[in-house]
C-alpha cells in the first residue's frame, strides 16, 4: 500500500487560516486530499485548491456527517484502499498519520480511532466531560471499550466504507461509524494521538449536539 492509495478526507467550514498549510503538507507526502467544503463563507475553497486538494463544495451548510459521507463516496469511486478523516482547523497533528497507517498494516483493522484521552489535560473541560460520557454510553451499547468515541481523526478501510451504511448528517457521524462497524462485524482498533488546542472556539454546540447524540443513541438502541 502506497500513500497514493490513502485518501485524506477533510470536512471544512470556514478554515481558510489553516487549510492551506494542512493540504500543502499532506500533498508533499503524496496523499490524495479531498476537502469537502461545508458552505464556507471565507476562502477555504481557494486555499485548499491552491495547495493541491480535490474539492467537493456545498453552497450551504449541510453538516459534518454529510460531508464525510460524500468524501468517502468520492474516495471509493477513485480507488482508495483506505481513507483517513481529519479536521481542517489544525487541531490534529499530521505526524500522527503514520500511527494510523502502521496500525492498519499491522492489525488490518477496518476502523482505527484516534484516542486523545490518553493525555487529555489540554482538552477543554467541557469537551473532556461530554466525550467521556458519550464514550461510556457507546461502550455500554456495543459491549466493547471505546476510549474516545468522538475523535474525528480516524482511518477507515475500503471494506469498512463499503459495509457501513452511514446516514447521519451532523456530528453523530463519529458515533454512527462505531455502531455500524460493530453491527457489521468489522474489526476496530485505536492509536493514541495528540491534539493541538490553542484557544480556538469549537464548532460543536455542547448542548445541541449532545441532544442530537442522545437522540441518535435512542434510535440506535431501539433499532431492530
């Protein structure tokens, strides 16, 4: 497997300040980068395109889940072996990509999650609390320990993309991937990663998105 076989899927919304440097660094390594623009009002598309990304653009905000699903579909159609999803705000360290690739080669896992909670001191308190609760609930439901269910930095194999039937459009996508992987008998693994927090405001609404998560969980739990 070469780096050309791995697609990097980046859902982005108003990330003009950071997206160019991220895409440039990934492009130099030979990855194919798909930036799915979620109706940005700034020059995110221009910056991403300038440094070599392939662009999928929505004219209005449709949600992170919808963008990731579209990116996965594009990666499948263009012959990916695996796709790595990451955020466009510079929060994810590009050095950690090799951890995902090494784990994929070693374990053959179809869903490899990034785990930020091995060193969560820098994570904002409210994110740490909500993530702990959500990960605890997910772990109970699937009867498998998940340390960091909400991390958007993860690798999904081609088989995983093909088998998971993803339908959510917002931040529930991270939880849905885990539930679908368990439901379809896909192998899961995790690697410890470091996140970069520099006082940036999160686009996650801790109350609204927690409500969406709980609604999603209820629907999943009652699913036949």
